[in-house]
C-alpha cells in the first residue's frame, strides 16, 4: 500500500484517516506528542508519528490538515519536496500553499462524512494530478473536480460547511416535535430515518419534485412549508452560503 503523510491531527484529519486507513499506510506529523498519540489511538491502527520539524516530505503524498494561519509555520519546519501536496484548508490559495515545496498542488474540500465513506469532496489544482486526486478522495465518497479556485471556495460554503447547516436543521426539527409532545428519543429516531430516506431520494429527484410529491393542497405539509417560508428559511440558507463563501476570501 502507498503511504499518506498527514500534517495536522485535528478532527478533519482524523475523519479522512479513518476513511483511508484500509487503503493506505498512514503517517502523521504534528507539534504535540500527546495529540499524535491521541490521533493514533482514535484511528485504531499503528501509524508512524513524528515531530513536525523532523518531517522530510521528499517524494511523499502529503495531506495538509492544519489551520490556514499555520501554513508558514509548517513551511519553515518541514524539509524536502513533496510529490503532491493536498490541502483541505478553507480559503487558502494555491499560491499560498506554494510556500511548502511540492511538485504538484491540489486543493480539496471534503467534509466530516469522510470517516463513513460518504464525503462530498471538491477538488482543483494541477491537472497532472487530477486522476490521482479523484482516486484518492473517491475512496471516501463522491468527488467533483472544478476548474477554478473560486468554484472550490463556493463549494466549500455548500458541501464543506453543509453538515453543520444540516445538523442545525435536524436538531431544530427534532426540537419542534418535542415541543409538540413527542419523546426526545422518538424524535431523534424519526429525524435520523427522515435524513437517511431523503439522502436516497435527493440522488434521483430534483428538490422541487420531492416537495411537490409530499405537499397536497391545504394539507399538513403545505402548512408547515408555509411556516418555513414565512420565517425566511430559504433566504437564510442562501445567506449562509454567501457568508461562508465571503469568509473564504477574507
């Protein structure tokens, strides 16, 4: 198996490593020995661990999973030229990433579902690494290659941040059922079943057709849908994408 070198050991790095550990040897570099040990324990497999300043990237495939503000810190600590540098850093341009020496650079925006092989990952960068990038991230879910960094930044606002938005909606719907008298455990069971079924439906139907298939004239769905529109749900979702996209440009 090929080796992947993770720089960074946070939640997103762990989610990716969980999804990829059966296909690749995992090694991880970071600044805190305790956090590296915790990463390995959570991953459940033995991985090579090393201090950031001891990390030689020569010829390696590297997944950069640090905070955007730490790119220069990493660049000054590591040595060698990577074969391909993959970055999952939101709003961090290919030009900024070039501070870390590599032959090829790819920006990737997966999401937290990577650990369940259900990530939606958007990619862009050097076309020479396109097929490798699609294969790598295809191991943890669906992929989409886009031709510009602007498109990737918009995708970040949608599919990268999207799990947080949907989590808010899921929690709110469950709270609504509890408010009307349903037990919390039952509300959570129904919400999870709803999202699982909807996830399958949306693969085959346009959202408007799903809505029309559920909404009968004057019925319960029509009343609930009207309440969502009255409270600005559609406008709030559009505004969320705009705000998240603008944050990538800051």
